[in-house]
């Protein structure tokens, strides 16, 4: 099987992984309270997932054969922000629908 080499495809994987992490953190925090402050939840989810991404990149400095990359961290942060933002939007809309029923 021929190997297909796509430059910087790892950035896409970082984005998707942290998109999911950001969305899941928002969902977890939003479901832990009936009176959710979505601005705080968004900030907390992005802060936690971005910090995890930073620690992951720092950890790679100590692993032979691995190198930390600033653009991986940028992909992590952007992915976590957009995932969290989309999840906050979804949570707000689902709560608004629940109140009208």
C-alpha cells in the first residue's frame, strides 16, 4: 500500500481532538448545574482544554523522537474554542426549547 504524505495533517487531528474535548467539557459543566453561566463555562472549558494541550506539548519535549510544536498548540486552542463555542450555543438553544414546552 503506498504511503500518502499530507503535509501538516497532524494539525487537523489536533484541531478535531480538542474540538471534541472543548465540546465535552462544556456539556459536562452545563449539565452539572440548572442555572448555568455559559460565559463562565465557555471560559473554563477553553482554559482547561488549552492548558491540557500546552502540557501535552511540553511533555513532548522530554520524549525521545517527539518535538513540541507551537502550531500544534494553536490548533489545540482554536479547536477547543470552536468546539466549546458550538456546544454552548447548542446548550443554550436546547434549554430555551425546554422552557417553551
